[in-house]
């Protein structure tokens, strides 16, 4: 779990996050990202505090498909965190370029 100070930074940043249920939306998302991306609590906290909108993206529609695509392409799934704000077309173009490296 994130320390209270870190949670305050997340909630204070993008106002849309205020409408999300912590237990039903944010916590499951953070737990899943921690597990899928093999992040420590400290690493996850640092990432989310640096870019709070990460919490706003859909786990089912955004993260899961992209993490799966990275794994399929042999790319570190943490790469998703750098490209999560891209639309699907741009993500897949970037993924193809990353795969060619």
C-alpha cells in the first residue's frame, strides 16, 4: 500500500481521480500493476506520484492488452508505463519499433 502522503499527492493532482473508488478501482489497479510488472511498493509509489494520471487508465481496456502485447513481443512490460498515454494506433506503432531494436 502507498503511504498516506503519497496518496495525497495522487488525489490532489488530477481532479477526475477524486471520483474513483479506492477499493473498487484504484487499489485493484495498483495491485495488478505491482504484480504484472513485478514492481516493489516503493517503485510503484515513485511511478504513480511522478505521473498520477496512470491511475486513471483502464486496467481491462488499456493496461492488460498492452502488457500482453509487450510480453508477446518480448518487450519488458514495464515499457507500458512509458507509453500508456499513447492512443492504440500509436502504441502499436511504437511497440513494433521497439520490437525491431
